[in-house]
C-alpha cells in the first residue's frame, strides 16, 4: 500500500514498518510499495559472503518495484545476521528454528549486515552494505522460551529485533544502530545524496 503521494522523491520497496519509520525519522520524503517478490533466502545465495547476500536481496527487492516504476528512484534493503562462525541466519520458518537461532547467538558477538540498493531512472544504481556488531548476553533456557512464546521473533532476521523484547539480551552494539534496526540511515542518506548529485 502506498503511504505518500506519487510526488515522493523515493520509493521504499518494503513492507517493513521499522524501515518506514526510520525513513520518516530521517526526514526523507518517500512512498512505500511492498515488493512483489518472495525473498530467496537460503541455498540460492548461500555461496556468497554475507554482505553480498544482503546486497543481492536488496537489489532484487528494489528491481521488482523499479521494473514497474522506471521513472522513480527506488530504495530496497535487506538485513541478514551472520553468526560468529559466519553462518548467515535469515528469517526463521517457525518456533523451532527461531529457538535454534537464538541459542546460537546467545553469548556471542555476531554481525548484522544490511544491504541497500538505490535504483534510479536510466538504470542508474548504487549498491552497498553496512555492518554492525552485536554482542548478545548469555540467555538461560527459560528466557529463550519466554521470548519464543512471545512470537516477537517472527519475520526477523536472526529471530530478533533490537528495538523489541530482545533488547534486554543485548550487551553492546558496535557501529550503526539503525543498521541493526533494519536500515543504516547514515549510508542511505549518503546514497540518496550521491544519486541526486
């Protein structure tokens, strides 16, 4: 669903309320359109490093909207979590996988990577990514169970979102906080400025 007039200078290819709010907070005039794309997490991109996986997914999202709005500047983003061993964790399929992800991240320092793709008219494109490092406190079984029961892990890469109940389990964040929330605003602002320059 569109959230602003067609005169907006940027189209956000996302249905994420968090990304929409971050853009609003950043003072960016935008319209939001959900990308008509099933995210190809998993085997299709598993041979790529985490940053390239995130950038590829961001590009796929932006391209799926830009193909329908070739006159517009379209912003796509995708966030992945890479565990300490380098394994990329996407969005969990259900409670069991969410529990496995949280157990894997508990007590570790892991990376959160958001790929950003900005596609403009005449096939111009800017693609980059930002990486932040999150240290999660060691969680006990009861804490993990309460979190899984809450359902807050649904639709979240790595089964958590830092501005939601998992906050109490986060010890520290190195790098962009908005990146961990789903959209690295510092990078987005730079990319938009480059595209308009």
